[in-house]
C-alpha cells in the first residue's frame, strides 16, 4: 500500500511540475540516471545535476538554428554543453557543439542524447554511430548509452558503423571550413559589385 501511495504522489508531483509557464527559460531537468551494477543490484547514478532542457524557443549557440526538444523526433540529436562558468549551452547537432569549441577556443563539458531514450549522456561515454541518419544539420550521427543498442542499430541499418568522437569533429571542421569559404566568396562578390 505504501508503494502505491508513493508512486501515486510521485506521478502527481511530476504532473504538477509540468504546469509551469511556457515563458520560462531552460528549467532544470529531472535528475537523469545511469544504471550501473553493484554485485546483483542495479544502482542508479545521476548523469549530471547541472543539465537542463532547452527553452521553448532555444536557438543553437553556434549556428542559431532551432534546437529541438526531446519529444520531437529531431530532439534525439540535440546536444548540450556546460562552459567554464557553468552556463548551459544548447546545440541543434553535436557537430555545432564541436565547432563552437573550435570557434571560441574553449573546452566544454559535452553531452548528447541517447538515440532511444533521449536521456543525456556524456559525449565521451556514448557509443557513436555514423550512417544515413537524418539530423538537423545533416551530420548523420546517433548516440547510444549502451553499446549493444548501437550494435543493434548498425545491424538494422545498412551502411551504419560505430565511430569515434574524432569522426564527428572531422566532419564538423570540414563543414565549418566550407561555410567560411562560401561566406568569403559571397563577401568578395559583393565588394566587386560595389555593395
């Protein structure tokens, strides 16, 4: 009976917590947990209490495009970083997060969403899959907390493969260089036309 009452109160609390104003900026997310085993028992450990969910109208800190929420299909690719001052930054795709680091010459604590659960996971702890995956900026990477889930995704999706963070960084750097070249050409074109 105590279990049912406790579960009912927890559900009611979660429902009431969702009744906040839409105008609120990035509210702290409920503490997400990773499950590890200690002997025969599963032990939940928080990923990071500082993680938040993006605000309703959040824009990517690097490219200024829309950042998707976890209830959107594209929300599986939202990335989050915490800078040296403790500020949460949001990105529409992990490649933008890596380009932000490069552009601002900073080192961020980097997090991505697990493709299946959409819970936050440290980028360095995630198993990364590259493939024909539609993502907001077309980087084509998905992230998994469990390596077995990543391996299943690869088995179910021809042409997919498990890769390293450096593969994302290489692709992001290439995209950034291409964008800079395009901007430079556009600027040169305007100057030659007298604009």
